[in-house]
C-alpha cells in the first residue's frame, strides 16, 4: 500500500484501522510529518516494524514531508543505508524464498521541488548493484500529474512537462514500469508504484484514502518472502512461585560455583552451566503457560468495520460515476468515519487509563518501546545476515578474539550475580 498521510501525527487510529482491514505486508508512507520526538511504536501497531526518514527542518512547512516503510514484523528485512541520497527516500531489502531479493523504496517529492530532487532519485537508483538482478519496487508521492504512463508521454496540459519527462527517462534507464492507473488525488495520479518485474503483479487496485488523497494504491505481488516463524511465548507465573525453594536452589548454586575449579573450564562452559542451573530452577519452581499473540487493535469494533464498508462502497460508486456530487458524498463520509474512528480509539484509551490494571501498563509499555532485536548485519564477506542464528554466529566470531581472557573474571561475576543480586531480588 502507498499512503500519503498529510501528517500521521493525528491519524494513527485511522492507520491502525486501515492495517486491520487490509492486512498489507508493506506500507509505503509519505508526508508523515514526524520527528525524533515520536517513536515508531507510537505510529504503527506492534506487529509492524518501521524504517523511516523524517524531514529535517523547523516546525511548519519546512518540517513537513518525511517517508517511511512499515513492514510485517515477521518479514526478514534490512535497512539499506548505502542507497540513501539527499532527498526524501528510504530503502529496505526483503529476502525471498527461492528467489532474488527485493529492494523496496519510499520516495516523496514536494510540489515545489525542482529537478535536483529527481537527480537525487537517480543517484540513489544508480547505487543498486544491477548485476545481481534484484526486484525493485519504488513507490511514493511524486506530485507529477499529467503523464500518460501507458504511452510514457506527457499530456497536452501537463503542468510540469520537463520534470515529467525527467521522471519518465529515469524509469526507462532502470527498466521500471509504473503500474498505478487510477487517480489518487482528485483526477490526478500522484501516488506511483514502479517495478522492474510487472509480470509478478497479480492485482492492482486503489482503495479509499485517509487524507486529502482520495485513493491508496494497493498492489498484490506474487512472491513468497522469507519469514521468522513466531512460536508461542512461555510466560512464568511469578505470583505462584515457590520462593523458599528458589532461594535454596540459588544458595546451593552459589556454593557450587565457589567450590568449582574454574581453571579447568572455559568461559562458555561456565556461562552454559550457570544458565542451565537458573533455567532448571525456574522450570521446577515457577509455574508457566504458553501464550500466542493477542489481538493487535482490540478497540476496533463492529461499527467501525461497517462504516469502513460504507466508505468503500461510496468510493467505488464515485469512482464509477465520476460525478462531482458522488465524490463530495464520499469525502464527507470519509471525514465522518475518521472522526468516529478517533472517538472510539480515545474512548478505549480513557477506559484503559481509568481501570489502571494490567491493560493500562501493557498499553503504556507498547508506546514506550520500539521493536527490539539484532539488526541486519553483514559478515566478513559483505553478505547480509538475516536470521537470528547467523547474526549470533557473527557476533561470536568477532568476539572470539577475547577468548584468551582468564575465566576468573567471569567466575567472580557469576558468583556475585548468584549470591548477591539474585538472592536480593528473590527476597523482595
């Protein structure tokens, strides 16, 4: 999906509803109007990761703009900083099953920008290693109306023919085909989607927008990305723990470490023994259960979903008749649905705050923390590492230079951790 937000600050509820309704794997966002004071967790649900590039500038028109790519958290993706340029553009790399990689780019061009911004776009594309024949998806708000993309020519009343021809030439130079065919703002096609392999496109539609852009391009592409399969999460029920037995086990563990001949064991062995002992104690003395992911946006109720269907029907009707009155009715309904969505979301938040229970703290925690984990790495051969196991092995190889360190320091650290900190926490 390619969405122009005209400020995401006040549209997080509408975005959550859009994601819940359409379930896109990727969202390419433009005009986010974000800055460093807003974390990723504040703008997208927790089942999405975000790579973004905010516009640098003061509050006001200079601070507008900004692009981002939101992708499902189970997708294996890497931020391609090496493809950056002096423009509002950001790239990620997706790994596919049994195929090449996919480079996904988000781009925004301000309506008053000159040809230098398109030069920067060209500079960014020139950094792609075409010898590896990657699939390329480039999308965003280009703000260049007046192009007949079927014939790759400018229309007679094209307001900026020079810039339009420049964009057409860039697309041709890199074998990119623009596939959005329906207007996205009024009668203009401003939000574009370029690809160098259009044969993979299964479906290309435009769905109702959430800003002054009436439509959102939605593209379905026949690929199978690599994913990190999520497993049920083990949760310990600490309030049911056998604290006396835990204290006894940890005391015994401390004594065992103190009597151990550390010169006969490596750091890895010491650490493995320590972790195994802690895990054994927890499994034996703390009840647990397995939980799967909960509903991402529990506040989205049946009425909101029905109103979304009404908005979709109004959009389809206006798009079919092309009657100005029908478009006015659609835009009026869009404003009503957006208002109702924000009201339902705020009501849910007020209810959570008043209750002051686990839901409240879970909500606060979700807003304070971005997705964590080991970012994508490159190994010694300059190859991207995507899986957790490969990243761990890379860290181990790079830390192996410290393997000559004496185990005595580790031994003291573990002993202190067991005999002091753990016992202190348990006693509380």
